[in-house]
C-alpha cells in the first residue's frame, strides 16, 4: 500500500487551523498518538507530547515530540484523535474502493 502522497515528497503549506490545533495541544501539554503518512510503511504512528513547532529550511513545518522524533505537519492524519492536514487525503483513500468494480476490468 503506497500512501505517501506527493511523489516528490515536497512540503505543502497547511491551513492555519491545523497550526492552531497543534499550538493548543502544546499549551495544554497533551500527550497521545499521532497517525501520519510515512514513506516506509504508508501509515505510521508515534506517541508522545508535542513540545514545539519547528520550521526546517527547505523541508517544511514539523512538530517536535518529547521522544526526540519529529513529524512533518502536512503529513499528519490525526493528532490526538483530531483531524490533521493529511486527513482528507487519508479519507479519500478509504473511500476509493467505492469507485472500483469488484474486480471487473470492464
């Protein structure tokens, strides 16, 4: 299953609302699971507390976790159960089978 999104892996700016959700969770000190698209397995998960947002020159905006991992914001599917910037991409993939023909090639 290849769900890595853009083939070139380029960063796509995210809507301000996703940054606000992340900043609110940082302020609350929330800890939990984050699901995101990754190159190695398609969908990955990590757990921890988001410490800060980091802008990495030429790579994009990342969340830095207390376990020393970082996740690119535009690849986050859910952050502590709340939809992230890549949630629509994930949702579209889940509904893609509705367009199939049950194995018929015609």
